[in-house]
């Protein structure tokens, strides 16, 4: 008998000894694991006995119990991933929008929420009143007023650090042109309300008016006793009633006209408060709605033959008063609405 024709006891043909028999495994693909009898869930069907051979025949049949699969469903994870991605993208968009809004508000918004007014240290009381009136009507805007060197304030205007500058002198055409180039915006000029310089003496002083010549002689030291002016026999103490660089500059140019005397006169260089204002003191300050304590405002005569002129007529400034000087506002077109509001408020109060 040849090796190729050998047969086993079951009449099965045996191939060569070197050949390996490959068992049929196709039935495995139909296997499902029966977990209906797992400990965490009571089985509703009768459990199979170990010796019962029928369980073998049921392997390929559909099991009536719960089955499970070994594969993991990725859909819940993908859904969670989409949710997280949506949240991150939404938050990023919100942050970008807020950042862009802040940049626009501070650099490109034609109406800045904060406006800085700097420059000449005169008219502050009036400026503060006007600023408060403006902010009451525009709750989204705030105004800050700061006394500062006028030239330094103009440089800050060109750099965008200050929005409005008040000066006690007008700019030349070349200066305005240069500022326009530096600021990269057209510089606007508005003639602001005029400032009056008042001359104050004690309420007990019998003097009520002085000529410009007499006032100049007093501050130059040529007249040093009240008796020569019709007052009591007492030395004249000259002073200033407020610290204002702009006011000092105007007074020195228009009245004193003697720079060497300024450095020698200690009384003038010092500031005298209202409480120390004596009956022999004379001082100057910006004319306001009310006089400093214990003082009265003198009238000023242009010459010996003219009548004394008061700096105010009612609520209006007397244009004939000799100690008056202009102030000027400089800004770009971004803040013209504020200055126009100021002018309208001033006109309405003077009516």
C-alpha cells in the first residue's frame, strides 16, 4: 500500500506524511458570546449543563440572550471632541473681538472715552465746571484737566498723549503746520474765553482804584507807602494770591516790566494765602465769581483823567478792562465737539 493511498479507520484518505491538515475554522466567525448569565445580570434562560452535548450544536445558532461585541464604538468620543473644539473656538473668537474693540476704542475711535486737557494753569475753575456739564450729557466720556508747561503740552498733543491744550499765547502759522505734520491730523485753533487779572487789597483799605502807572510803580518798588496814594501811613506789601505761571508771565510783561526787581522782591516771590492778607497788602489773581476772603477788587484807570474800570459787568467780562489776555485751545478734529460744547455753555451763561 502506497503512502498516498493510506486510509484511516474511518476510510478517510490520508495525504502524504509531509502534508499538514488545515482544519475548517469558518464556523468561528459566527460565534457570539452569551453574557446573559453573567453575575451582574440574572439569566432568564436555563443554564446549560456541562455534560449536555447540545450546547455544542447551539454555537452556530442565534442566542436568545444578550450578546456583546469586543469592538469599541468611537462615536461618543468623536462627539465629545467636537464639543470641546466648539467651546475653544468660541472662547477664542470672544477674546479676539474684545481685544479688537479695546484697540479700536483707544486708537481709532473718533470719540475717545478719556480726554486729557493740559496746558496753561488759568481758567481751571471754569474748565472744571464746563467739563462736568459735558460729562453729565455724555456718560461714556471722561475729561481730566492738568496744569502743565504749555510747550510740553503741545508736544504731547502731537504724540497723542493729550487731546486738548490750553495756551496763553497764539501759535504761529508755521508752528500749527509743524504740529499738524507731527500729529498726522489737522490742528484746530479756538480762541478761548479771555482771562482777567484782578488787583486785590484788604476790605479795610480806603483805596478803591489805581491807574496802570501807579500799579506799575507799586510793583517796581517806586511807590512803597500807601500814604502817597491817599491811604494810611504804612508800607505796601506786594504779593500774588495764587500760583500760576501763565498769570505771572502776563503780569510781569504788562505791569512790572522790570525783571531785575522780581528777583529782589521777596514778598512778591512768595505766595500769600487769604488768611495772612493784611490791610497793607496788595496782590493779584485771576478774576473769579467770588473774591478771596477779606479782600476787595480794585478798579483800574487807563490814565489820571479816565474813570476806573471794573473787570466784570454782571456775569460778563468787561472788554474795556486793561488787564485782560486771551487764551487759546488747540486740538484735532477728534475733540472739536467738546470745545464747541464749552463755547455754547459759556454763551448761555453770559446771556
